[in-house]
């Protein structure tokens, strides 16, 4: 039996070393994944801006042969109708709003039981936007904010199906043709979002959150600790961290289930942050709002001791539940 003891300790030591190696590999993989994701986000951002810029200077639908051409909106510059959203009904009323160029009023254009909210716009405001991609205070960012401000105001006015940034048509007749030709699809989408708002819930790791304790380095007070004791303690710490992560993942899954029970639909966000644990948009009928917010508040109380940053944005226009194509 005494001969077995020397073999047992190296075997346990080898197991611990292999476990640490596997953990280091997982951590390296996670770091590589985050770096790759950030690089992909930058690439997709560039491509998105390029595509949006092309859309901003092109009609959203092909114009019919030989249409009457409208005069430029102002100053001899090319004009068009910038579409913010579509609503059901044809009351012909629009709130007091102006379009992206700050001059053209938002008008209600009606056809076939639908109303399009659009503004005649000087399209020169949409030129050269790709140069402002990295400037949070540049023209592109300003246009995005202005688009969002108008869409939010219209959403308060009517149950609005918001359009993506950069939907431009050449004439008022094109707007009417769009409503007429796409009426069945638009009405179907409007029924799905009627009487509901979008709410965006995010759960992140709190900035500078205290992580799991690290193993003591040589010479830090644990210098007399044997290699086997050090590796055993490290193994226990890794197991504790895995257990905490599993519990948190199960809790977040429960949060999604609870919120989804009070929502008509849910959709993932386009881009997840590197420290994000949960990010989802929920389409919440207004009668279910109180229950939805209550479920979120209850979960927040349950996880109050965790180093988490829980944020909720809403009520919003249903951006994530609108069709990507007009």
C-alpha cells in the first residue's frame, strides 16, 4: 500500500493540471470570440452604412413608366418623399412635425385604408453620410436621432408600423402606389403590432464587477502552499465559478420566460455587447404592461446581490417587429 501513495499524488496533480489547462483554453476561446465579434461588428457597421446610404438616394419602389416628376423640394436640389411609417385608417391627420431637412412638414398620405406619414425632403441632407460613421455628433448620427424623434412622436399619435432609416420615394403618387400595392402585407403587420409597444431589456455584467478570486501568486503569502494544495484550491474555485455561471444562466432564462409570457412577441437585438448576458426586444400589449414590468422588477429584486446591470428602454415604436423591406 505504501508503494501506491507516491503514484496517487502525481496522478491527482496531473488531473488538476489538465483541468486548469482546459479552463485556460476556454477563457482564451472566450477572449478570442469577443475580439472576433468586435471586429465583425465594425465590419457590419461599415457595410450597413454603405447599404443605408445607397437606399437613401434611391426610390424604395420602382417608379411607374413615365411618372410626373415633382419639382425639387428647395434650392434646386433633388427632392423626394421620406417615409417614416404607416398606420391603419385614413383620417388624413398628422401631428405638427417636420422631416429630416427641418423644413418639409410631415404629411398624412392616405390610400386603401392606410396612412403613410412622410415629408417632402431636400435629399442633399442625405449625401456624404459615410464620412460621419465614427462621429457620434456627426450628420449621420443627427439624422438617425431626428428619424427616431419623428417616429416616436408618430407612434404616440397612432399605432405605427415604423420604416427603416432611409426609405425615400420620388413622388406623392409613389407613396399612394406603395400603400395600394402592399396593402395586404402592411395591414397584416399592422394587426400584429396594434395596441402594443416595444420594450428592450438588457442584462450586463456591471462595470468593474468583482470577479472570482484569483489564485495566490508565488511569494504573496501562499509561498509555502504545496503545489497539490494550490491546484486543489484552484480547481474548487473554478468549479464554484462554473456553478455561479450556470445558476445565472438558468435565472436569465427564467427572466426571458417570464417577460415573454406577458409579450405578444420577442426578438433578439441586432448586436450583443461583449459584457452582455441578455438582450431582447419584447412586443408588449398595453394591457399587459403592468404585469410585464412587475415580472422584471421581481427578477431584479431576486438578483439584487449580483453584480449585474439591468436596463429597460420603452415604451418604443416596434422597430424590431416591423418588416425589413417595405
